[in-house]
C-alpha cells in the first residue's frame, strides 16, 4: 500500500494534471510530485482535503491499496431498476447459496421458465433472520434465490413465493472473479458501496416492496462477474447521474 500511489491513481481518475491538483490543494506542483513518489507524506489537513476532493474516506486514502482494487471492482454507478415480478425461495443450511440456487434451477426447469427463456435472470441475497444460536452452534446461514419473471411469462407453479418489486434506484458495483476469494471480495464490494454512498450523501432507502440489496452473477468474456446492488434514497438522484455519468 502506498499513499502516493493512491493519490496518483485518484488524480488520474479525475483526469487532473499535477499542476491542476496543486492549484486545488494550494501547493506547488513539486509538492504533489513528492506526495506521489512517497518522498513526502501530506500533512493531516491536506489528507483530509484530498479525501474530500476525491470523495473517498480518509482511512481508504491512507490505509488501503486503492490501485489494486481496480482489478477486482468496477466503478460504482447509480442505476434505475424497472419494476418486476419474481419467484423466490429461501433455504437455511450450512451451504445455502448452492442449495437454494440448485432448488430454483429445478423449479424453473419444471415450470417451463428455462425452456421459454433460457437466459432468465436469477438474483440472490442473504436471508438475515437466522438466529445467532443456529449460526454459532450449527453453522447455519440463510440465502434467498429468485428468478425475475419475464413479461409475458405466466405461471402459478407451486414451491416458491411470488412477489412484486417496485421501480427503484440502486448503487451498483461489479466484482470480477468473486468466488476466488468470496468472503473478502464480496464483503469488500458492500463496504466500497457504503463508503461511496456516505461520501456522496446517499442513504439506504428501506421499503416493503423494494429489495434493500441483491446480487446477480453472470459470465462476461470468460470471466465470472457479480453485480452487487444496494438500494439508495432517490432524493439526490439527479446529482448522482451528473456525478457518475
């Protein structure tokens, strides 16, 4: 980890020259160059200014390897997700992700969904209502898997719960090759989104008919990807599109 490398990376992300960043920080270009080469560490007040300008947490700037994270995570964007109907099921077990995804695959096959729509989208999220005793004593966790039902496909095939999702805004980050180190990479994706939302004055927006978060796994150019979605308050949505686009 290098503070200088982080500063240089964030500066280039903003498409700033050393001279431009120097003007913003009210220092000389040579000072910025010495920061980026780790010859000199910025004073605390300058680190605070840098973190504010780059919209990142101070501890991320100082303690994390922001550069290496670009190989793991995409930029964070704000997306509007259209309303949809879903069929979902939850399993509590020592390995709930595999168990419930396997269950939902067989459900989708039996009800005809996969025959009509082979690329039907399946999403998932943690099921939080598992007691600490079940988790600690028996190693049980919960996970929900759901198929988004395409428009025009109708079924009341049993074995799932049907639910409607309202239109909502989500902060989205892509994790590349998420299962090579799932605990660290996936949890890191959630942490990155929450840090970014905090730095840009967004809030989570709980709602009975809107998922607070969900994950979508797919293949792209031979690489496994996971899109992590966290629902956000839409009060500052117009500012968000200006900032992220």
